[in-house]
């Protein structure tokens, strides 16, 4: 009985922490100079290498080489996971900058746009919950508990959509 209480309490604390972080992420203040630079420099092509980083073919090739040792594969996996995490951090920053800019456009629009504000909130919620799932899958992959590739393509696509929606003429004209 006591262990059930501990597990429930632990899960509750984790969920409350994640909810707080998500809410904080979705309500960050306005656009700064760093955001403008990120938006101007954003390109989906930057994240192309993510699709290949964790492919099993590389580990299979390594295993087929003379002198293969399991430690080499662990080292390769560890390095690739670290690089993948760096890409995820950058993607999160790009999405945040685009999301803040879109929220700023909506907030400064001459007319209230509750539908657009709701859509932005949902996009942020979906992106960050997707990011959390990618991180969970990445941990499983790093511990060799999951051999399939961790995909972040949906996150990249969500960021690309956020960028393209920001430059839709109706959204831009609404902010003037």
C-alpha cells in the first residue's frame, strides 16, 4: 500500500512539473533580437541530418567490420544521441522564437483573433508534447532498449508550418 502511494505521489509531481514547464513555455514574453535572428536564419534543411543520425544501418556496418568491439557501438550510439539532442535543443529554440513572434502578431492585431490564439496554443501544446515523446524515445534508444530510429520529422514539420503561417498575408496584414 505504501509503495502505491509513493508511486502515485511521484507521478503526480512529475506531471505537475511538466505542466508547469509547458505552461511557462507557452506564455513566454515577447520577441527579442535573438528571436529575430533565429527566425531569419531558420531553414528546415538545417535539420535534415537528424533523419540519418540514429539509423541502425551505421551500427550494422560497424558490426561487420574487422576488429569490431561492442564498446565501439556504445560509443557511436552515445555520440550520435548527443548530436541528436543538440539538434532537438536548436529545434526547440527555433520553434519557441517562431511561436513567440506569432503570438506577438496576434496580440498586436487590430482585431481580437481568439481562433488564431487558440490554434497557436494548440500548436505549442502539440509541439512540446511531441518533443517530450521524442526525448523519451531517445532515452530508450540511448539505453539500447529501443532499436528503431527516433523520429523528429513531425517536430521539424510543425516548425516549418509555424514559419510559413507567420508570413501568410492575412496574418501579417492583421498585425499592421
